[in-house]
C-alpha cells in the first residue's frame, strides 16, 4: 500500500504502464483508497487522480459495455452499496434492468469487498453479510 508515500504510487504506475496504457484498465475503490483510517489521510485523492474511469454516473459506481460484456463497478467503501437508502443501489437496479441480454449476455458486477467470504475477521464477515442481503436478490433477479 502506498500509505501517503507518493513514490510507491509512481512505482506501481511504472510497473503496470505496459498494460494500463494499451488496454482498458478499470478500477474500483477499496478501503485503502477511501476510508481515512486505512488511507492514512490520502482519502482517495491519488486513486481518483491516477485512474481515468467513465464516471457515469460518478467515480464510485459506473458501468461500461465491451463486446458481449456489461461490466458494472460499485463501491463497497464510499457510500456502501448495501445501504438501502444509497442512490448507488437504485442506480444499480436500473442499470441491471436496462441491459439487453440478447446483445450483452454476460453481466459482471465488481467491487472491492467479496459477497461471499470465509474469514476470521468478524468485521469483514459482517460487511459481507450486509452486502449479500441486499445484492444477492438483485443478482438473482437479473441473472448476474
């Protein structure tokens, strides 16, 4: 993790440039990019400035179509997707409902935290359960 050490961000960019400059390189935020206690004050600034994302509707959740694939990226950190009042959750359902499966038969949703987990850290298990309770019915409904 970079943890407020800019040369580490530079090193990562240098190591991945042969990939990230030639093919789409889409990323999702994680706890080290967003939460103040894990990012040591970076709070997503390097992440949001170094990676150009489609940003529709915003940088925390977006979707893109590529060939037969509809890819959806959601934040599990900033305005967590599992909160029922979250506008990202409403957007996600609208986005999944709008996919023409004849054109894009493959739908993939990604985020930093896993939906299913086996871990001894109870906070991670709790977050996974919150996410699963909200997202699993949506994924079943739209065959994700």
